[in-house]
C-alpha cells in the first residue's frame, strides 16, 4: 500500500509540474502581448485573457506558485519587467509615462 501512495503522489507531482510549465508559457505569451499594448492600442484582449485565466480557481492557484508571479528582491521598475503582472500594471493614461516596451527587455 505505501508504494501505491508514493507512486500516486509522484505521478500527481509530475502532472502538476507539467501544468505549471504549460501555464507559465501561456502566462508569458499573454504578458508579452500586453507589453506591446498602450492605451492608444487595443489593450483589452490581453486583459480579458488574464481575467479569463484567473477566473478559473485551479489555474489561479497554480498561477500564484509561478516564480514570475511575485519575484523576490526587485525594485518597482524591475517588477514591471520581470513579473507576470508587470505589463498589466505598467500602462499609464499620461502619454509621457507610457513608455512602451523598455529597450533592455529585448534581451529576454
């Protein structure tokens, strides 16, 4: 019986790890799309995608365990670039503040 439990837990952890990898790719794609948006462009589709993804409780639970959800030891400016939520928090209604994609972001 203990081998059954350990095998089941190992398989479940493999599935969760695979789901995290898949979700990380989906979240990064949505965040990269949002990075290219401004208030002058149609920023609504990536925001709707984020809302739809996070409205699913299992997905929201897994999302908060991603490393890019809340990176440690970063400044506010770095948070905008490094974190998954950064592109969604960055847009500004003040034209001068809406800097678009930072030039150093192209190295990622």
